[in-house]
C-alpha cells in the first residue's frame, strides 16, 4: 500500500480531468462529468485504504508519534525535511521484528541441527555439549559455558559453503514449528512491525536489519518476511574463506566468530555497512542500547523507539530479569531521554498475522 | 539521462494520443494532429539523446557487448531477463573507476598527512618510516616494509573519530592536486565509467564499489564522483571502537587493519555485504581476479570485464610488470574465459571529463 502517493496521484489526475471537463463544458459533454464522479470516489476509497496503513497499531500517542515524525521529515518544505538518501532506518530483529522466546530462534535451529546430524556422530550421545542438546538438558548446556556454545556453532554453522548453509536454513524454516504456537517460525513475525517497515519504505526510507543474529541465518527469509533485501541485512558472522573447488569458486564457512553485531558492535556495524547515521531506530533490549544512543546522536531530526514486551497472553511479558532479550538499562534511558516506548499490550491491536485469521 | 525509459514512455504517450486523434478525427480536430507531430519529434530527439548514452565509449565490440548484455537482461520477456533486485553490479575503484598512478591516491593522501602532521612530531625528521616520506625517499620507505606502511597508516588513518577522519579526507580532496595533471584527484575519475554506472542504474542495476581502498576514504566522495551512496561502498577497513565522549557517542578509528578487501577478500566482502552474487563485475588487476571468478560462477547470465591500461598518452600504459595495479593472471584468464577486455586506447573516446573541456 502506498496510500498517500497513490492518493496524490489520483488527485492530480482528477485535477487534469476537471480542467478538461471545464474546457469541454461548452460542448455539453456530460458523460465526462460522470468520470469526475468516479475519480472522486476513487480518492475517497484511496483515503480509506490509507487509513488502513499501520492497521495493527492502536490509535494513541505511540502511533501518532510515528506518523508525526514521518510526516515532518518527508513533507517537502518542512523545517525537518530529510532528503531520501539519508532516510536510514535500522531495526533489531530478535524481539523487535519477530519473537525471541522461549529462546533465540537461531539457537533452536542449532539444536535441531545437532539432532539431525547426531546419527552420523554417534560419539555425541555421551560427549558434551552435544549430549546436553540431544537430551534437552538445558542446565548441562549452560554448564558447558561459552566454549560449549562455540562447539555447537562450529558443528551446525560451519564447514559448509555459504550456498549449502542457505539451503539448510531454508529447509529448517520450511519444516520446523515453534514449540508454543505450532507454526513456522516465520509466522512469529510481528504484524505491526511489518506494517511499519512498509510504511517507512513507502515514504522513501531504507529499512535495514541490524541484529545480533547471524547474517546468513536471516538473509534467506528477510526478503519474504520483511521485504528487506539481503544487502540491507546486517548481523553477526562467522569467517568465510574463498577457495576453488575444481573449477568452481566457493566460500567456505569457518568455525570462527568474526564479528558479534550486538551492543557496541551495532554502531560499529552500522558505520561499516551503511556509512551514515540512521534517523530511525527500533530495538527491544539492552543489546540495542548503543544503536539507539548512536541514532539519538544523529544531528537533526531522529526517532528512537523500544518495544516493551508486556503481553503474556498474546506473546510474552518480560524485561529487566529476562535471560533472553533483557531490557533494563535501555528502558531507564528511554524514560530519561524521552524515547518512544511501545507497550505491546496497549499499543498493538494484533501481534501476529495469524491472530487476525483466527479472529475473522 | 534515462534514454530508453523516457523514449518508451514517449512512445506510449504517442500511442495514446494517436488513438485519441483517431477517435476524434470525425470531429475534424486538426490541431491535435499537430500535437502528434510534436510528440513524434520528441521521440526523435529522445533517440538522439539515447545515442548520447555511453558517449565516451567508441563504437565497437566492447560497447556493443555492454549494450547487448544489458538489453538482454532488462527486457521483460527475454530469456535472459534478471529481476531488478538481483541486478547487482560490482566495480573495483583504483584503476577501474579512477586512476591509480603514480601510486594509489590513498597512499598519496597518507604521505600528505605525514607532511601536514610533521610539525607536531619533530622526531619524525630522523625516524623511519616518517623521514622517508618527509624526504620523498621512496627507496627508504620500501625498505621499511609492511611494518613501515602500518606505521604510516596508524599515524594518518587512526586515532580520530570517524567523523573527524571524514572531514580530513574532504579537506584533502579539496586542496590536493595530482602530480601529473595538476587537478583535484576526483577529476581523475574515468568519464566512460561514470557513464557506464549511470547507464546501469538507469536500467535498475544497483552499482557497488568493491575496492582494496579504505571504505572511509572512499565514502566522502563516492556519491558526488560516482553517484554511489555510502552503503554501496565496500572496502578495506581499520577497526573502530564505540565509546562515549561525555554524553556523546563516537566511533574511534583504531590502528588495526581489520579487513583487506583485495584478492580473495573481495568475494568474501561481496557475500558479507551484499549477500547475493553479482551479475556484472568490472576490475583491472590481479587483485580483482577472485571477484571476477566469483561473478563468472553466478548461475544465469553475467558480464565480466577488465580494463586494460593501454594509453600512455592520455593516461598510463601498464599491465604485467606494474608495481601498482598489476594485470597478469587476470588478463590470461580473461582470454581463456572470454571475458570482455576494454582496451583504453582503442575503446574510450575520452578518458577524463576535463579532456573534453580542453578539446571543445
């Protein structure tokens, strides 16, 4: 939906038609007056469609703050106008664009991969941290510490080409189901955020993901789930190595974490990948705080927002004491600095697209 | 100039007008026939303008190969059609988009910075590698080896914020002059390549720089020189560190080379930054070979080209034995694999925009 653009287009067409009708009125061309009526109706319709933008956001101060900011920076002649090339919008992924409970989905992917690969590694039955995953023993896994997690990563995210990994991710997304909702993980995308991304792009913003998740885990679904093309997905990554397999060049994924796009890594990555400061940023946890601070320091108008998970019925309620997506310091900062805080329970009419399907 | 798009647009308009005139012919509306004449004239004009695209390329097999490829992959219904999101075009910078003699311009920038900073470092007069730079003693500099170059880099490219470095680069670009041509370095951009970038973008391609040069050295001028926005500039980089200066977040450039975007680093960077394979690649040296191989391995149609510096009069003539921008293995591969080789002397009507100014 590109409401206003189309609406303005229609208005211009109507203007042109009205002038033509004016010219030809002397000829008594009545039929053309009918066309003007149809055109006016189409503008009414267009306005209704426009009103349906951000449809999953409840009317209130948060929705209004979004609309006011975007309107101010995209209206030519406005004192706050921002040129389109500078309309950079950055979004965290886990807990901001899709859910992150009961654990980051990429971690659940890694566990599923360990189980799928176990038959070819019989020693894993008694070897940690693999045995912990195979027995769903999260305490034993936690005891294996960072070294344990790196072993899981090496076994599941490295040792194949980038093209092979992409296919593994796509196969998993096609078959795996979320433990609580019984649906593909890509259905756990937040419908209001999808609408917000579209709303921004329709107004000339470039929308980027800046996530602690693996960049090559997100890219296979970012285009279909969010309309975000691969080159606008920034994330953590393992090292890759260029080599020739016979006559064919390939990139091999290495068991080396080359970059962690979390916390202070986010402004670093934004600068490396985008090369100019964002004017719009959205996160949900303390790991997003430096990205939000970085955006808040952008000279000129900017918009900084946090999603607060407050809805245990439709999604989850968690913040300061959560192990996943802890929101503590960033929440304090948001209050002090006047950033927008989205209260999921209060501000979202619906959380997931499938809710609507059930309600209708 | 977006020739064909505008021309097709005009043709459609003419079709619509012709139909209207046909309908009204019964009314004897002669004036409208005049309008059709004007419209036809505008298409003729449009065709002439279109012919001016790639104006600095001489007619011949190379120019034709570019036009044929682009036409095949952008014509809807063509068997070779490529969807716009996948029209990824990658260009080396030094020696491909602008000159690289007598040395990479970024190296000349570093030398100028050493000279500018020398008054505050009196010990440099006798300390290598700085003394070598201050005395223009290139042999002594070469003797200082890679460690010497890293010291030069640390002294000139690190220890400041990213914003400060950007301003230093802009100031230098505004004041420094090329030793042979006596012009700002940004005038050493190749006019035919600028036209090619525009030609591709007008047809829905996304043009990226993938250069061994420093990403934060290129971004300050890439938009004005090439029409390439910062987020489409990929290059080598030093590490940056996020920190708060009082209440203000900054990124500090560290004296650590974090990534070298040359040779096998180019496909690695393309995959990290763009996340899909290019369909169009242009380089000029052996450092570009892996990028060209990577592009040549893209399934479906693709275009791979090398610029061969053959024009000692207007620019420079060098290839297999050059210390800067050596072109040896990649030239052999181009012959074996049938890649397009641009012969600067033969294929370019003009090299730099200022030549035209002198000739006219």
